[in-house]
C-alpha cells in the first residue's frame, strides 16, 4: 500500500512540484494514512540526537522517499532544513509545527506556526523554503513525511537560534 501511494504521488507531481501539486499529495497522504495497515510496525531510530525518532518506509531511485517520524513532546526538534521539498501529515497525536524563514534582514524568524492533528498536513517547497521545527503536544506525534530526496543520506543544516551558528550534519 505504501508502494501504491508512492506511484500515485509521483503521478500527482509529474507536472511539477508546486503548492497545488504538494497539497494534492497531502490530501492523498491524509486519506491513505487512515487505511488500516498502511503504517507498518517498524523500528525507528533516533533523529536530531533526541528521543524524536524516524524510519524510512520507502525510498525510490528518483529520490521520492516516505518516512515515518515520531516527534517527542519533551523537547522541540532543532530548527533544521532538509534540502528538499516535503509533505508532512500527522497520523497520531498532535504536533506543533513551526515553519521558519530568513526575513529581509537575513534574520531567521517563524513564518507560521500550526497545530496539526491526525489528517492535518503541511507542505513546503525546495530550499530556501524547507526550514522548520516540530514538537509533539501532550505526547509524541506520529507523522508521515514525503520528501523529494532521500533526506537521510544528505546533510542538513541545524540553526542555533541563540548563537546564530549554523551546523551542517547528516541526520
Ligand atoms: Fe524536519
């Protein structure tokens, strides 16, 4: 069923990756994620060096990659990018999603903040539009995230808000 979703997502994006096609993929992801058995029982591994964890469900040769992420309520993820567009849909729990951008002065600021529950999704475009942070609310948030690239194999940027330091590292 994951493989079927990947094929359908690829078709929706065939005409180009933009807000409209990413939203269509988000609606599809929200729909299929409700199907029993869509989310396999799977081992997740630690991400961002915290108790936020993730697992790759499928990654294809063109880069299209579906991941399952669990975002802890204990601590917000660092502000980070992915060097890829993405679609994130909550399947269980609640997530406080913050999307960041550099303002006209080059300062990293929150562009918007959203509370996402099951079936709610957000989308973002390729860099520089791919900076965010997340935190579960009242418990971990389980989420499906589709990327245009296998983001587990490419370095990402971590932004330290206090020092302004930017670190590049593999997840
Ligand atoms: Fe992320």
